[in-house]
C-alpha cells in the first residue's frame, strides 16, 4: 500500500529530523556555556591584572620582573579567553541557525506525516466502504 510506505518513510525522516534537532540544541547549549565560561575567565584575568598593578613605594628588581611576567601571562590569558568567547559566540550563532533549520524541517515533516496518516485512513475507509457495499446489496435482495 503506497500510503503506508509513504507514512513509514515520513516517520523515519521525522525521527532523523528530531535527532538532528536535539543535536543542534545540545551543540548550541554547549557553545553558549563555553562562551559564558570564556567571558568569565577573561573578566577574572583582567581583574587579576588590575589587582597586580605595581604598588607605590620601593620594589626590588626581581620582584618587579616576576610581577611583570605574571601580569603579562594574565594579560595573554585574558586575551585568549576573550578570543575563545568570540569564537564561541560565532559558533552559537551558527548553531542557532542550524537549530532553526532543524526545527523548521521537523515541523514540516510532522505536517506531512499528519497528511500521510489522513490519506492512509481515507484509503482504509474507502476500502471498508467498498467491501461493505456489495454485502449490503445482497442483504436487500
């Protein structure tokens, strides 16, 4: 029966579309979490750099060199974290588009599945009516 095969195919496609939708949703959540972590790390690193600023008064050369190396490392870490946050933001934008496309496909397939189910039911009902019609004529005679 053609309608039953079509309905089965649409159900498989809908299942695949739902899996893709869930994967896109999971990827988006992970990208947003990575973006948040990177932004937080960048902010903390900048705060540590600001807190590690030289204090007024005499300072030994070795301590000054160590503080400068530490500050440079933190600055580099802040820059890397900000870059990672920007990358995660781009990835989350791309994944939100992917999610929107997956949701659109899932909705479209659900509509097509409902139409196929209705067509299958109509075919079954027509068959039942066709089988019942000759029987009713025989009962009348």
